[in-house]
C-alpha cells in the first residue's frame, strides 16, 4: 500500500461506523468506472473528519476534502477545500 498522508488521521483505534466505512470504501474503489462525490454531514464533533480520514487510510487512496460553515450554503465559494 502506498504512503498516504491524511489530515486528521489519528493512531487511536477506530471502532464502530462499519456501515459508513463500507459506503466510503465503495466510493474510494479504484476499479469504479465513474468518479464519486460523497457528502458527509453531521453535528460538530461527531467524527466526520476522522471517519473520512480512516476510510481514505484504509483504502490507501487520495481524497479531496472540503468544508463549509453553516449558513453560508448557496453562496459562491461556500466550499473551502482543505
């Protein structure tokens, strides 16, 4: 597996979220015929960034991640890529 640097990745064991990891694994499938866009949303602090980082790390892939602040949706430049 190639080296992957993922912002937000932690050495703390990741437990639970099996269904969500399975969905993200499908989106990160290198044999997929089409690109996939996945929106991960939820309240602050529920582990969205960690979930995505874990899925990307396990897949040994790269992913483009972004964020936006509440209330800014629908305006130009809402999504801030990280």
